[in-house]
C-alpha cells in the first residue's frame, strides 16, 4: 500500500450469504407445493454453499498473491494475531466469517 500511497483500507462484503439466500427464497413462486418448495430450498442452499466455497477460494488465492493485504486486514481487531498462525489463512477465514455472519460494515485504519 505504501507504493500506491494509500493510507487507508476499506473492507466491504463482496458476498452476503444470508442476504442472497433470503432474496432467492423470496423469489420462489407462492404456488409451489410444499414438496417443490423444499426441493428448491435445497437447490438454493446448495448454490449458496458453492458461492461461499468459491468466495473463500478466491479470497485465499488473492491473499496468497498479495500477503500485504492479509497483513493489513489483520491490523483490525482487539487481539493480536498469534505468531504461529498462518496470517493469509486467518485473513481469508475472517473475510468468510464476515460474509456468513452478514456483517455489512466497513472499517478504516490510518
């Protein structure tokens, strides 16, 4: 970030599992039988699961290509990162948790 003269980083959710699932469920036809609704719900949950896995893989790949991003992300929080932890993996899991928990927030650091 120094080379680009960026002094602040903003993190936002790129995918919200909860919001996307709720939108998909709300779009189901009201005339579906209970059985068809259950089948479509399974399909939606499978789709969400694939999206979450894909998001986490993308995040891991990006963090491995740019470890400075992972290090920057981990400067946020109340607890220090244990030295023995893989910082790239921890940053990726942190972003995945943010998406799963639907924490639609952003933060900045100087």
